[in-house]
């Protein structure tokens, strides 16, 4: 490696990775002010000081058909990223989420320049499906920085690379998710505030909105509720059109601040499976979770998915504390019957609140550490040639 200040390369493939990368860059610079950066990122990483090789939009593609449509561009950007990284010879390469893009870069960099340590920030969901990917990562990944506390054990069990839990970025945002007063009265007022979250992808929204609307109609006949739906901005028109057919009115809001404000006042939630369930758990909002996919996707998933629950809080707790309804079970009547006890109060609500209160302890890092600082510490040690078998408790930055 070249003498002088550390050169750290970071490669993100979508907006969520860009946000993680920016926080990591700030933590790295706080610990090692002379650090220089290169790689691929978006607006957040640019504000932190990265000059990206190309716009993040060139590679931020999800879904089989969009990927096929832009395959030529993606392959060209992979080649350009690899060539630039090999020329730069950084002290460490950090790939951030988006394994379809970032793992393709990492494999090629490892073949062309095997001396560059490679750290993967955000573990692929090897614990949920296609578990053989864990072992397949070992030849080109030196260390995985996991966002979920059960992932290091999963990599150990599946033969994956050394893996350390560095904490989920959400644990740095508890003040946004929770009311200042733990006994927030808005959550007890009538009509009760019910947050409705039908997903962030068009296919999720189209499948779940009709079912959710019918479930709310049944709930509203027994308990006075005000439905609040935090919408993904790009899908607001679709959501408004689908919600127009609901028998119960719903207040649609957009933006993260409005979503978190809705969480702080929510009595309960009806949500699609996804990261939002972890947000609700940390906010202390009891929930019912539902999900539907196409028959073709269900056929594939039943053969590949190997977890007892699709709900992140349940996986973290190791218990099915949050009721979930998938495919045929995702129907108006069961959803309504599970929501009613959470709204009315009683043993079911109390049991879920007690379970969600344990999430904090499961996700907490030692001392006053934060995810970005824990991740920065591992990256710096990898840059010093200590990339394998690192632990976050081996000393301060």
C-alpha cells in the first residue's frame, strides 16, 4: 500500500447504501482526519467529500426486468469501477449493500488485486434465502459488517466470512421514532391512530391496499380509528387512487418526518413485511404484519426461504411475538381480528409491547458506541492489514 494518508474506497449501489456510506465517511474522518476517499456514491456521500466515478442512478436498479434492460450500462460501470479501484490501490475497499452490483465489483477486484482488503457493509440475507451465498463470499470478502444482531451467528453456521454486528442505523434515530414521554397520551386517545404501511414497491402496494382497506373497514366497526398512511412519494398517486375506494377515510402523508411523527402517535400499525417493521418495533408500536407475492414468487420462495418468520423483530427476538399473515392468510378478517386486541388493550397488546421492549437490549452496542463508529473501527483495522476475525470490542477508535 502507498505511504501517507489512508486511501479508503467505498462503493454503494443505491440510496440506502449512500446514506450508510456518508455516515461511515464522517466517522472515519473523525477518527483519522487525513483519510482520503474514492469510489461510487450518491448525494449524501458527495456531501461527505466523495467524488463519485459516475452518478449513482446508473447502477441503482432493482428488479429482474429493469436490470436486464440496463445490463449493458451496469456491466460497463462494473468494469470501470474495478479498473479505477485497481489503479488506486486503496488501503481497503468497502462495498455497501446492493450485492448484485457491489459483489460483482469485489470479485473482480480480488482477482486483479488480491492484496486489497475487502469489507462488506450490510450482510446479504443469507439467513433467509439462498444460504449457500454465505460460503461463496469467503474468497472475495474479508469481513462482513452486519446490521442485525443474529447475522454473525448465521455466517458462522453457514461457513461465511468473519462477521461482526456493528448495529443498525435506526438505533441512532430513537429520538425520531419515539415520543419524548414513554407514556405518550396521544397513543391512548380516542379515536385511536392506526398507521397503515402497505410497502414501498408498486407490486406490494397493489396487492396489499385492497386487503388493508377491507381490514380497516372491519376494525372501524368495532373501534373508533383514524388511519394514517405514510406514503412513498413516487407512489402517492397510486396510493391515493387505491385508497379512494376504501370505506374508511385515510390521511396520506409523505416524507420521513411525517412518517416518524405518525409513529410517535400511533396506537397500533398494519404493515407490510420489511424494514419498516423494525422501525415500528423500535418506536414501540404494536403491529400486525402481512405480505403477498405472486404465485410464481411464492413457488420459488417456499423452496428457498429458510426462516421461521418474515418479520425482522421476530427474528431478532427469536420468537413470533408479532402476528404475521402471508399469502392466503393475508385476508381482511384475520388482519382485523388481530388488530382489534392491539387497539382495545389487554393481554395481547401488553405481551407484544413487552416483547418489543426487548429489541433495544438485543440491538444495543457496548458502551456508548454507535453503528457508524463501530463500522469505522473495523474498516480502519482492515486498512492496517487486520481484516480477518475482527471484533468491535477490541479497543476504541
